[in-house]
C-alpha cells in the first residue's frame, strides 16, 4: 500500500506486500525492501534508508583514506605507550 502524497523517483524499486507512509519521498534508483511507517521522510539507496543518514555516510566516505591513516598512527602510538609502560 502506498500512502497519500508519496513521491517515487525514477527507477526506484519497491518490494511487494509492504506499505509506504504518507508523504514519503523515495529517491531515484532506491530500493524499498521494508515497510516505511514514519510519514514525511525521504529515503535513499538500496536498501533505502533515511536520506539525512545517507548523506552523512556519503560525506564521511570521502575522508576514509585520511581516517584510516590517522587510525594507524594512533594504533602505533598506543602500542608504543603500552610497551613503554611494560618496560617501566
């Protein structure tokens, strides 16, 4: 069942036997695999999930190489501190 005032973008897919709440916006090329209960929200991706969350993930994905480098540096620092502590 598709609620009132739902907007579905091009090439979006919707599994059978689910419901979509009133005012939902399904972005193009998104895949809806579960019932959407909360009205007036936008969804993106496959499987479709909250649009705001998908934009945060997209923004963070651009910084992953730098984050990986920083994590490796921090791991080295932690190992060094632990070995200094054991040797003290």
